[in-house]
C-alpha cells in the first residue's frame, strides 16, 4: 500500500462531494471529537432503520448496495471475502430470489453467502438498529464469515488459515495486540476501516457500554489505541474508489443516512488525528558503502529518529532516488562493473515527512571477471498486491514479459518482490548470454529449508538455496558461461508448500558483446554514462557503423558515420545498452548507460 495521503484524499473528497445532497454536512464545522458528535447527529437524524430480517431487508438492500459493477461488472454479489480484484474470482454468488433460498451449512467456501457484521453482533446483543445497519453489515461468504467470527480485524505474518482470495486469520503482528485477528486483502482494508469509523460515529452514545478487543469503552475515541492506528492506516493507504461511492449512494437510499468517511475522507484525521505530523525525521548517519561485487554494493547506516516512527529510507544512487528500504542495510543491485558510485540516504515517516541527506559514501564495483549485467530485475512492476496464489505476468525493468506461477505479490524483501510456492519464475529470453547469476531470497511463514533449480535453456545449471524462516540470503551461481540467447527459469521447489520471496535478480553477460574483439584504431567514446549526446572521436576518417542494442538484444539505434561526430540519443529511455561499432571486419562493443 502506498502513502499518497494528502493529494489522494483531496482528489477523492472533491469527486465524492458531487454525490452528496446539498447542505448535508453544513453543521459539521468542528474538529476532534466535537466534529465526531456533529457528524453523529447528522447521520443519526437521517437514519431510518429497517425492521431487521437478515433474510429479507439486508438481502434486498444488497441488490443495490453490493452489486459487482466495478470489478467483473457482471451483476454478481460484491463480496469482499471472495473478490479477486486483479484476476478471476474463485467463485461468485447470485442474489437470492427469495428468503427461503438462504442456506446455512457453511461447510466450505462457495457454499452460500450471508451478512457479515463488521462489528460483531454479539457486541450489542444483536439489537436494532446496529444489527441491520447496511453501512456496517456487508454480504460475505458464510464459511469465511464464520472463520472470522468475532475476531478483531488486524494484520498477521503467521496465518493459520488463508482463504481463496487471500484473506487470512492468524496471530496478530500489530503492535499493541497479541490475539488472533482476521486480515482482509489490501484492496478492501480501507473499505472496512471506513465502515468501522462510521460505526464509531453513528453509535457514539451507546458504544461506551459495549465490550470487544477493538473497543476501549469510551464514547470519544471509541477504539483501542492500536486499533484506531490500524484503521487510520488502512483508511489513509487505501483510498475511496467509485465502488464505495456507489455503495454509499445506494445505502443512503436504503436507510436514509450516509457514511461521512466515504463522502469526505479527511474527516477521519480531523477527528482522531487533528494535529498532523509535520516533524521530519533526523538525518541518517554513518552511511558506509562496502563489499562491492561486479554488479552490487552493500550499504549500511545508523537509523534516523522521529517523533512517531521512521517507516522507510530512500536510497539515492549518484543523486537519483533509485530504491527504498525499510531496513538500515541494503544491497544495491544492477550496477555496472568497474564503475564508481556515490550514495546518500533520506529517511521518511508515515506522514511523508522527509529528512535531509545522510553523509555521502562512494565505492567502486569490481570487474567480476564475467562481464556486465545483461539483465537485472527489481520486481517493482509486478501486479498489484495480492495474497492469493495465481499466475502473475508483468513487464520487467528492462522490458520483456516475466511470468510467475503459483505466485503472490503482497510480500516484500528489499522492496516489492515476487513470492513463489509450487510454481516457477520465467524471465524473458535475452541475448548476451549468461556468465554468473545472482538473486536474493527469503522463506516466509512456516516450512523448512530447501532449494529451487536454476535452468538455462532447459538445463539445470545450479540450485538456489533458502534456509530458516525470514532469513534473507543472496545466492550467486558463477561460471554458468552460456553464450547467445538464453531462457532462464527458476522452478522445482524441493518442498512444494514452502513460500519463498525472490528479489533483486540479475545475471552478467557472456558473449563477445562484453569484450574487445578487435582494436579499432584511434577511436574514443564519451561520456559514459550519457545524458542525451554521445561523442564518437576518430583520429582518421573511416566508414563506421554505430548500433545500439537494449539488454534484450533488440536494436534501438543505428547510424553510419565517416568522421568524428556527436550522436543525439535523447529518444532512448534511461537504462543500460550495448554500443557496437563496426569498421570493416573490426568490431568493438561497450556497455552504455543512459541517465
């Protein structure tokens, strides 16, 4: 989930207000708990509760409030516990034609759907109007609903049960609460948070007498510290979308009141966080660059401090913001051999406040003996976060189609990363051969140590080992030394239930594009890296063909010159290329970096 709080909330707020009846929020003029009470008066006065019949009243309302007009757009029941927002749903429900159709065995997913009370109905003894409030009672698969039961919502790193769309239950990983929790997928965390914030406002005159792990028995804050922090995090990180706006409008028609946190997302922070965090973290210190290889350099620094918490660090490579890490160590991937790089770091907090730069640390990569990187992949372009296991495809950092099977996209390593279970990771076919191969891995959740096979052109050339849970390790397989076009596949997990995160994958070239094949007389090429202009300086006039290839082997530029000339390359995207110069039977090839 990304932290685009201020801009995103303002944009959504502006769009949503076009749907609100004129004057609806005119009396909401305060801040803090005063604003909360003003909103409570508005949405309580307008609320026209329906006589509760879960088989009829809510089911009828769901035909307007929870029809899937946003994802599949197929008229099915919009169920947050089974919806897969980036792929085919594991199953779908049609609306009941009559109350008698409602089932109740709940023996597995895709058995039947019912109404999920986001604030469990046991908290308020199934009393009206809470039990029939469509703003906080949503349609859901009955089996998953039973699995959630009366658990608090939260986040878990050790799921005991994972449902088909990636929702899960397990021990809490949220600071401040150690019980078992239910975690929805990222797509719906903000949706659920806004329903529960609505609940706190609508029932502020009753909630202090109710008991639950999420509640703190007050009528002002309503929720425990850990839980209000979680709700605000979910709300701020998962912005209101058109589906929620449609649901809010239909709910207003159904029962006469609205969810103010969908209409104006900014109300949440005005109530529970009225003093925004504007304090910047301290600058990172003691940055050290060390342990260079042909294509990586290790960084380590002393953590910054903040009045609330530092959430991540931006890593600058030669002045360009290139990577982000939540740790105070990082291995910079995708570098060129025998090249000097300088690094600086900035710290960030959850509100987006940013520190100044750390000290600068510089280091030079080694020659590595096998050539420049032919391909490097950071997995930043993988599909949106999803905890379910499926086939994932994306365009890599250098172009080309990557494919991961039995894979999920919501876990991180250095940053975004791909997680493989009983599947494979296939890179796009690339030219330039392969010298040595490097990848970083981490086994998550349970399981045991194991290995994946690394295959080049269908042949096993090595194994990628992973060890203890949550231990990060980088594996380099040297001296593969296959020339020409290569197809690289990682597959055959030795334990098909282990879940392994892969990040920062790269391999070096092993073809004549890495070496000086023939010496061209009196020719120099500069600068490198380039901005927009490459200078070819020749002592003698000679017909020279210039060709530039991307790292997948596609020719992206060609030109023939007779004498020294400056070549304009502003149409090339930033990245690494191979420059090939030909004079008669003589050829030189060099790595070329475009900033």
